[in-house]
C-alpha cells in the first residue's frame, strides 16, 4: 500500500498539505507556543494521512480531544 502510494498517488497521499497549522492550533485552543503544539499538529497530520480526518472541521474536533 505504501509503495503504491509513493509511486502512484504521492501528491494525494504522501505530500498532503496539513489541515491545521501550528498557528491555527495555538489560536483555536489558546495553546502557548511550545512542544505541545508540535505534538498536536503531528497527531492531526497522522490522522489525516490515515484518513481519520479529512476536513478542517474534523481536524479541529480531533485536535480538541488532544488539548
């Protein structure tokens, strides 16, 4: 599956733009600058890549459970 994604669907699966940025996470949830934002951002990106979240709204809901 990963090999197929890498060779045939790289922009669709591998190189996706993140649904949430660190700045958005900080503003939405009042999280101060620091490693916590990176942890949340990484978790949201992983959820996005695993197709657990697919929209900005879903990403916000997912991130809210991590804050």
